[in-house]
C-alpha cells in the first residue's frame, strides 16, 4: 500500500546532494521550459507541489477529453480527472518508462475509472457485434473516411453520439487511436492488451461506427 506520507518523504541518506542543493536543483528544473514528464513525476513523488501543479496543467485537458469522449457526461469526466491525478499524486513512483509513455500511463488509469463509473451508472449496453469480413472491410474504410470529417460541425454531434453508442471495448480504441491519435503500441499499453487486439478492435469499431452513422443519416432523411 502507498504510504500516506508520500508528500512528506525526505531525501534518502547517502545521496550526494544536500537537501539545500536538491531544492535548488528542483527549482531550476521546474523553471526550465524543457523539463520532462519523467522529471515532474520524480519531483512530485518527493512531495513537490509545484511539480504536481505543472504536471496537472500539462495533462488535465487530455485526461478530461478522454473521459468525456468515453462517457459522454461532464460529471463523470470531472470525477475521473480528479481521481486520476489523486492516483498520480500518490503513486507517481510506480510509473515505469520501459512499459510505456506517460500518456499511456495516464490513459490506463483514466480508463479504469471511466469503466467503473459507467458500470455504476449502467448507462450503456454491451453488444459485441462481429461484422462479416468483406462487409466489415468496406465499412471500416468508410469509418476512416467519416472520422476524417470531424472538422465538419454539422456531423460532429452525430458522430459523438455514434461513438458513445459503441460498446466500451470498441469505443476506447476509437477514442484513443482516432480521436487522440495514439498509435497501436501506446493504446495497447493503456488498455493492457496486445497490439493485435487493438488493431482488431479498431477495425470492428470503425465498421460499427460507419453503420451507426449511416443509420443516423437515414433517419435524418
């Protein structure tokens, strides 16, 4: 279990820098425009509040948009965003750069909270459709074309509803790969699955999305 005193942890004995030197080094790092996410995580794990605020300002928007696009509800997005950064504050030391990017780390935490919130509200229906191969190929290509038209305001609301109507397993790959433009590898780390699984789910998700968009257009006509 993470210690409740994580913010009060001091520099370990045997380190070459004195506390004063470490404080000066940390301040210089935070004042530098080039400090990395890993630097900020290391600093905030030692209790540096400014590092936490800088990290929060840098990533809050992305986490919020992911939660909103997954849930369709601002209250869930706000709740998830808060929960994600509470976890970051308490367990920044658990981040392992060899396992994936900081963004993937945050998406993974956010995803867990979003799914819990959605399960709690029972606001979705799980329907894992499996489109037929040839038809799926055509629809998936159409789905890519549709996603390329996100800048068209008249289609954005329809597309938003279509994305929210996807089963969660498909919705999350569309949000990560198509809306947030993350590659398969980063999405796989965030979702805790194989790259091939991401690719397969995205293919099916685009097919379902294309079908839902077509159905919406037919209803509109």
